[in-house]
C-alpha cells in the first residue's frame, strides 16, 4: 500500500505510530510500549533490559511496574525489591 492510498485516519495514525517507534531509544522502548497498551511486547523488552543490566535499578523498577500492570504481583515485588536494594533513596 502506498501512503497516498490510506483512506482512514486510523490507518494514518497506525503508520505514524510505528514510524515513531523506530526513533525510540532501545532502553526506553519497553516503557513506551507499556504506556501505549502493548503490555506483552513491553514485558519482553523490559525483561531483556533487566536481564542485561541486573544492577540498573531503573530497569528493574520499570520491569516491576509492567509486571504489576499485568497482574503478576509476586514477580513485580521481586523486581521492586531488587530496585530498592540497588537504589535505596
């Protein structure tokens, strides 16, 4: 489909949203996906970030928040506790 063939606002908005995601820094992608309601994708990115940098409190905290949003409270508590140990203030 060519751009000029888009005939609905929703189609245009979807194309624009996906184009914008191309410019999101990788370390922020999980949070952006979570805020846009794409929780399963967000969890994948946030889990990877926490795995790659287990000593980075913000990554652990963001992953915990997304887990909580998904109703996975026990896992969320583990991530929030790890974040609190890493960055107690």
